[in-house]
């Protein structure tokens, strides 16, 4: 499986792809089936958190998500 790649999409969600596990605060893994790509909410408006459901679009969420030194 490919290494994990996390991409901040401009004006949208966070794309996570590759070999990863998504866990809750107690360390319990979400059942991902065979999924190798997920989109995580960045705007806080999703009704399916932590997953993106597209609510950022009608809300006008904007963030260019440009790379920089951390």
C-alpha cells in the first residue's frame, strides 16, 4: 500500500489517501472497509464529521491552503 499522503484542498476538505487508520479519542478505529481515500471536514459545518459532506460549498468556506514553513 502507498504511504499516507494528506492534502489540504483549497476552499475544501482535507484529503487523506494511502495506508492510514482513523481513530476516535479513545483509540477505537473507524470501520473504513477497503477505503484508501477519505475527505475530512475543515469548515466545521459537516453533518457527518469528521468526514466532509460538502457543506463548505454553500457556506462559502474559503482557505487557499498554501504550503509554508511550520
